[in-house]
C-alpha cells in the first residue's frame, strides 16, 4: 500500500491533537487535515489555540492544562467522537536530581504519563473502538545525558512502556509512540534560550545527517501512525540516527 493510500484512511476521520498548536503537533494537524480528517487541536493558551484553528481551518480548538485533569475533562466534554487521539504536549524539563525543584521534575511525568492517562479516561468510550492513540517519548529515553535530563529520559521511556501496555488494555484500538530526536521546533528555542544557536551548531556536527529534523518530518510520522492500521504497540524512531551516536 502506498503512502497516498495510507493517508486516504484519514478521510472523514475525527482527529484530536493535544499539543497541536505548535511544532510537531501543529504540523501533524495540518497534514491530517490535508489528508481529509476533521481536526481539533488542544493547547494551553486559549487565544493561541483559537488563532491556529482559524488560520488553518481546523474543525475546532480547545484549551487545557494537561497537568490538571479537571481542565482536560472540561475541554473534551463536548467532543462526540475521536478516531485518532494524538498526545504531544510536554515541556523540556531539565534539572539534576540532587538539586532541582522536585515539583518541576515531576512535571516530566505529569505532562506525559499522567496527562495521557487522564485524557484517555476523559474520553472513555468516545474513543472509537477501531481508532488509534499516538503518544510521544523522545531520543533521551534511549540516550540520556549528564546534563539534568535523567527524569525527562525516564518519563520518555515510561511513555513507550505505557504505549505497549495500552495497546493490550485498549485493544482493538491501536496505540503507538513517536520517539523524535533533535527537532527544530519552538520548544527547542524556549528550552535553550540565547544559547540555542551555538548548541544547535555543535549538535549538528555530531549527528549523522549534520542537521536537525523538521516539524514536518516528525508530523508526517504522526500521520503515518494514525493511518497505518497494522502499526500497533510500536515505537517509531524519527531521529536521523541520533540515538546511534
């Protein structure tokens, strides 16, 4: 089956993308809409979510703080059906275990593992029985470093385990996890601040492809996981080979 035939599987489907107002999530939303899906994006900032939905002609938008389950439930209360749920929200949580604020470190799990659980529970049977869920982890799960990413790496690995477990618990719904490597998104700039450019140039020199990935490349992988009905319980690495070096 060709990529075009895969994308046709999304025609008329209802797609909900949490973290869909920027970066990989926004790119996935744009590509899913182009494939014929009805897309609702969920973001933290209501004005941003509304603006993005209007600009790209999405079916709707919602706002929620994924660390607060009550706001997730409220945001999704009037969503009738979801064929494909995509969970991409999460900040770049950095801090060393011995001295970082514990509440900050906990956000790595709150924004990922618990946000996914609360969202799935909030939707319940409104998540189509033949639908899919796409989670996000990250290359740090395979290659943590010594620069304060131990907890974030642990949360990333936990997402992959959660995905495999949910693929069994929620069957015949499909559950997969996207594991991106270094992707050039607004999140990267926010995390690195003024040191972004120098860091990126040094990183490029170490990567096999000598560049960062793009949000469009990662977004296309999300669409693939939604549309390919034989992908289940898998982690898809889209990292340019970064985990090899």
